[in-house]
């Protein structure tokens, strides 16, 4: 990501080069990679402040475990899910900070979840949900979100995939790692009617003392319902 302030404008561009380019002070445009496509916003001479905030992807996600897991009736299982961070860029315009754009840290494939007539677009995660947290298993830009699945049915439940809306998750920082508040999902007999999801106020240990750095996009909530949380994916959109 390249951020440029000049000519009464904020300019933002992304580069696919693997080289990390750092220009101190004012820098010179000749040092920038060629062929950049810029997004531009008008600002005043005195507008100099910027703010970079982590964000969760704008669409729901589909997460899958490394291998399917059967959860016994009355049983529960905790999963750690790594979600690639988005970066929100806020710049000062007219004396106040406003959101300029959002840049994804990783390109995710789009997937259609549910029926063709009543489903919705979402992202398919590349990394798999895991049963335990090992820091080295995740990329630096992954936000760790935990989901505790509780089987309230009379039959064993085979967990193969999970549809998860990200609107009510905040982002926290703990020991150079980003986390989201934890959640619990109650598996019921009728997935069509919806599965109850309960949101925790903080991440799970060891990040339960983490500092909140970005609020939930749709606001904080204690409970909501996920319809077809475990239903099949129809097709990949790309």
C-alpha cells in the first residue's frame, strides 16, 4: 500500500511488488513503482492527519475445519479461525478525519451461500479452522476469531463448514496479534429456522485482557441468529 500526500490531495495505491518500499520525509515520486493506479481525494493544505485501522472483511465468511469433526449430542467444541485483515485508511479532509478507502490484505474467493434465490455472497477462507491456538499457524495479518459449537440436538453432528456474519465482532490487540471477541453457536434440529449465536465481550484466553482497537461494524450485540449456519455452499464466484 502506498499513501501519498501532495497537491492538496490524498492519494492511495497498491503495488503487487514483494519489495517493501519506504520513503522518508517528503520523498520523490520518481522512487515509486511504475504503472500505479491511484485513488484520489481532495483535501486542504493544513489536512495532514491519517489513521489506519484494522477491519474484518465486508462480507460474511465460510470457514471449514482441517477435517470434519463429529460433535456428540450435548457436546461442544472450540475452534480458532484466522480471518485476513482489511485495512481502513482514514485521512483528514476539511479538518476532520473521514474514511478514504479499504484495502484487503489477501484476495479471497467469493462464494454463494444458500439457495440461488435466497442466499447471499460471502468469502471462502483459505486457512482452516483449528482446535487449538498456535501462533505460528497463522499469518501476521490474520485476525483470530473463536467459535464454540454446542450440539443441542439428539443426534451426533458432523461439522464440515460454518457460515459466519462478521458484523458484530470487534477487533482487539494482544501481544502483536489481532483478535476478535469470541462467540458460541447453538446447533439446533432445524438449521432453516436459525442457530442462536451468543457474542462474548472479549476474546478468549490468552487474549481476554486485549485492548479493543476497532469497534464492531454493525454494533455490539449479545445475541443474534444465523440462518443456515451449516448449510452447503452453492458455487464459487471468484
